[in-house]
C-alpha cells in the first residue's frame, strides 16, 4: 500500500475509533458506556437512572437522581454517569458500578439535555429556562461557565472536534452553535415560524450534518391532517455557500405512512443509519443516510414499538441499538444488521399507578381510539403538560395553548370556561382535529353541562392524568422574594390596582367549579375579529407565568409588561395607568416569582375544590 493509502486508512481508522469512543455526544434518555458494557436509562417518571448490564440484559441498579430525569450520559470512558433532574434543578453525577452519588450540582432551573466531552473532563447541560448552557467540571462538582443560549433550549450536542456545542430551541426549532473558546453564539440556523418542539439534536460522526426531530404546529389548520406535522430537519453545519436546513417531512417519507411526535434521533457510529422514534404513533423509521447533500435520508424500515418511545441509542460498535418505550418502562434491544428485536428489558416499575398511566398513554397516543389519522395527539400541543408556545386559530377565536399545571384546583377549564371537566375533551377526540373513535361507547352528552364523567374508565383516566400536573416553584424566588418583587407584591395587593380581586387565593385566580362561573371582561375581547365567545374570560392562574409567553387568551401580549401596559390601555384589566415604569417592572418581578411556595396546602386549608378526575 502507498504511503498516502496508509495515511488515509489511518485517518479512517482514527475517525472510526473516535466515533466509537464517543458515547454521549448528543442528549438522550439513553446512553451506553464507551466500553459497550453498560446501558443507562433516565426514567423521567420515576426520577431515577437505571443501569443495565448489556451482556446479560440484567438490571443492575436504579439510582435516585431527582424529579423528571430528562437526560443521562456516561463521562468519557468511565462508568460515571451525569444526569439531569429537570424539576429539582440538579445535575447529578454518580458511579454506575456502585450507585453512589458523587456530586449533586444545583443549577438555576430546568436542566434538560446533557452531554460529556470525550475525555469526561467537562459536561454541558441545557437549562431550558432561562435559556442557558452550563459548563460543569464533574470531578469538582462546580459550574465553570454559564452561557446564554437562546430561548427554551433543550437539545444539545458536541461537534466532532469538540470546539462547538449545538443547542436547539424547543419552541422555535432553531439550532444555535456556541463556540466553546469564547462562550458566544457563533452561528444560528433558524426554523420556520411553525417549527416547534425540538428537544434533541444528533450530529453525524463524519459529515458536517446534524439531525433535529421536531414538529410543525400549523396554527391555522384545525384538521388532524395538516395541523401538526412531523419532521426531521437535516442541518448543514459546514460554513459557506449553499448552507441549508433541509426539513424532511416524516409523514410523506414513505408514501402515505403517517407518524406523529418525533422525539429523538440517533446516527449509527459508522454514519450509515439514522433512527427516528415517534412517540405518538409508537413506531420508528430506520433510514439510510445518503451522502449526497440532496436526499439526505432514504427509507429502510419501519419498526413498531411499545408505548411512548422517547429515545434511541446505538452501542459504540454499532452492533445493536436500544429503544426506550417509556410508558412500558422497558428498553427494547435490536440487532443493527437484521433490525430484529433481540429482547426487552424492564428498567423500572410503573410509579404512576394504573389509572394515571392509562391516562398518560392515551394523552400521548396518536392512534385509535384517540386519533383517526395519526398526525396528532393531546401531547402534540401539551407536551408533558406544558403549553406549546402557540396561539391557535380555533373556530371560536384565537386561543393561546395553556399549560395544565395546577388545573385540578382551577376548574372550570378553557379561557371561556366552556368546559367544566376534562371528560368534555371527548368532543375534541371526536372533532375534525383528532378524528378519533372516542372513549365513550354510545352516547356522549352533547350539552357540556351534562357530566361525561363516569361514562368511560379511559376517559376518566385521561382526566386523572390531565389533572395530575403540579407546579414547580419559580426559580426567581429561590432566595426568597427580591426587593423589587416585594415592592411588586405590595402593588399587586394594593386596593387601587385591583389585581387580587380576581387573581385571588393560592392559585391567583377566582375560578371555582360551581355554576354560574365567574367570568370577567377585562377589555381583551375586542382585538380579535374572529372571536365568537368573548368578551368575558375565566381568570387564569398566575402561577408559572414567568415561563409561559405569549399571554392572554389571544396571545397578543408578548411579555408580562405588555399585559399591564399596551394590552391594558383603558385600565379595564385592573388599574395600571397610574404606575410608573419602575412600578410596572416591580410588579412584573413579583409575577415572575410565582409560585414561591407550594399552593396546594393553602388551597386545602382554604377548602378549595380539587378535581381529581
Ligand atoms: C392543536 C393543539 C391542541 C391539541 C391537539 C389539544 N389541545 Fe388542549 N388546548 C389547546 C389550546 C389552544 C387550549 C386553550 C383553548 C381554550 O382555553 O379555549 C387548550 C386547552 C386545554 C385544556 C384547558 C386547560 C385550562 O386550564 O383551561 C385542557 C384540559 C386540554 N386542553 C386538554 C387537552 C386534551 C385532553 C387533549 C387531547 C384529547 C388536547 N387538549 C388536545 C390546544 C390543543
Ligand atoms: C376583573 C378581574 C381581573 C382583574 C382585576 C385583574 N385580572 Fe388579570 N386577568 C383576568 C382575566 C379574565 C384574564 C384573562 C384575559 C384574557 O385572556 O383575555 C387575566 C389575565 C391576566 C394575565 C395573563 C395570564 C396568562 O397566562 O396569559 C396576567 C399576567 C394578569 N392577568 C395579571 C393581572 C394583574 C397584575 C392585575 C392587576 C393590575 C390583574 N391581572 C387584574 C382577570 C383580572
């Protein structure tokens, strides 16, 4: 062999070795240790990470990490694991061999994705709110840098040379590149306005390409086919001319086979295959990666999976891959060459109870009896109980998607209080939006006042799950209320501003489940010509508003300031015109600090009604 030939072989060999050695290059609920012996699974509903011995398929241990474990990664070539506890604001490092927690590192808020450098010397985690990446020294357990990184960042991956970090904005689908030398955003690949729910990014081991699973939320379409559309976008990471972001539609990828809620992708270590899991239709595409900068991906196979698959990961030698069917609490192991299922491994118990689990399965499902044509599920717009950051053009007018936190205590539901129980969403299931067969056998009570509760166990389970979402505390009040927030609190509770007349009690609203419902005209019903139900609306809770823009039923207030100023010109929504700019800012600081205590005990003490299902 010529010298040049040897050199090329050498380079290829090194590249292959690098790719193999590099477990943990992109965020996932799953990771495999670089020696290929251990599998780590982040069990979001249990707050644990399970460690499985791959050779035997045996569950070795389950390690407590904290609520909503969203991502786990092995550190370099070691058996140490770093994991995020999204709801507890912790990054936890533990030893997979012993289960001992080595470090528990508090971060500001919402750590989501986590990746490790190849030598294990640093880990990087996205903080979805307030949109930062933290660089952590796992040995010392300290945060080295906090890097501003767009809004609501979730996905994270390291470039092959580890000089850049790629991150995805959850609600815009945008991809950012952060230069690790100076900690600045060096590049940006914006998504279209409809692009949404980009929670992960995977980088190709050799080509300058990244893959981002996401949906498009087409807010003007109210029919199941076309309102939510699945994509994997292929992002051209190289510099220069003709750089693009190619959105590959997953619903027309294989003629007419529709999939829903793309959650995660994985590229095989040799770069030839891409797997994409669909958490709504419970299936997966295995695609060939085409090296032509044009088609990018071609179809190999569709694999039917279990309930709510959220993660897929190859072993470092590429021989196998794992899929995490999260609502079966099982990992399925496949052989890459044959794409055959080898076995299923139970990684934890169901912590939710039977009823909530059933409700959650239905909520995430884009299949019958929930959905007729596979594009959409409740979770397409309410992922994990959050809103989708969108305002939909509904037949009754513009409607900003609400988060479901605290809903058990804030019935009636919908901005117009036209529904008094989640069981009324049987109408949504059967509507043109979802076109499902429905959960009630026989007659549905058409009049919304007539109870649909008790007519179907599944429908009651859907309701129990929807009502089970609880608030986490605002990160803005971790050290107690700031001075500005304290001044804002006085303004909020001042008789003159009237805020607390409607935003009253532990949930900061006056909603109560008994008729007649209290609705208020706060002057917001006139700025939408398509409105059919205004101008009175149910008072929304103010808990959690620090992270739920846009605001108001029509989503026309981009910020909390807008709610109190440009959207309240005539003082019909409380009285704000007499407040100085500083006072408005203080009031906003107070709103951002909500909730600073758990509202449930106070709600119980006040005798408020809780709707459990
Ligand atoms: C196309 C997006 C979309 C889908 C799909 C969807 N929702 Fe919603 N959801 C919304 C929007 C927008 C609102 C606000 C509408 C309103 O209040 O009038 C909302 C409001 C709600 C609320 C009221 C929350 C509150 O506190 O007032 C509940 C409960 C809810 N949805 C449950 C469901 C369930 C259950 C499903 C599935 C059967 C579902 N949604 C499917 C967009 C969607
Ligand atoms: C008369 C009852 C009433 C009073 C007084 C009132 N609100 Fe509201 N508030 C509402 C209603 C109803 C809405 C929903 C209006 C809409 O969506 O169009 C709302 C919406 C809001 C929102 C948007 C929440 C979201 O999730 O989009 C904020 C923030 C808010 N109010 C803060 C305040 C503050 C601060 C004050 C005092 C200056 C105040 N409100 C006074 C009834 C009231």
